[in-house]
């Protein structure tokens, strides 16, 4: 092997290492896109891979004290959108630094059984190093079907009203 060839190989390896290190972490909107794709595919392994080990605790009532924070958030996502095979349509997205807020229309059999076709709300994520650090769904209670659905769960302004038929 010639000295020039050895130097070229070494330079190529160095360039590959620098390129790998220089790859920026996925932007918050890209993480949201990956999350939605995983939900639509029913791929909980991909969803779990997006959740940071130090993710903030979800306030989902289905979480037990024995669950760690990532397991709690994964349980929430599985129960509310993956298992019901929800379809999430992004209506708008706003990114501010490490946060992404997406206005969504969500459709699933879960909502149809409660007497509404769809709900509307915001997924609000904080993302660091390509992983979800915090995740909240904020229902739009000004949207009548959303208020009706959450009312059937005892949540929001229509908590005492039965769903419209």
C-alpha cells in the first residue's frame, strides 16, 4: 500500500467519522412525523424508540405507580391512538426551538363509539436529541365533538352531558 493510498484511506475514514458526528439531531417536526407514522403503522416499538428515558410523566389515569415515565407515556399512546387504530391528520404545525405543537384531527372507532366522528386538539412535544422529552395532548373544547367525547370521560365543559345522537 502506498503512502498516498494510506493517507487517502485515513482521510476517508476521518471524513466519515466527522460526517457521522456532524449529523444534527432530528428537528422536533421530524420527530412528530416519525411519531405519526409509527402510530399509523401500529408500531409501538418505533413509538417507544422515540421516547426519551427521562421523559416527563404523563397524567394519563391508566398509568400505575409501578410504571416508569417512558412506560406510562407508551401506555397512554397505545391505549388512546395505537390500539384504536386512530388516524391523525395534521391541520397545522408550529415549531419554537425544541417544541412542536401540531393541531390535529383524530379519527378512530373509540370516538365513533362515543357518538362523534372525530376530535380536535394539539399534540405538544418537547424534543431533545431526536427523542420526546415531554408529550401532551390538549383537547380543543371549543370544538363540539371534542367536548362531547371528553364529556363522556368526565373531562371538560360537557362532563355532565350525554353524547349527542
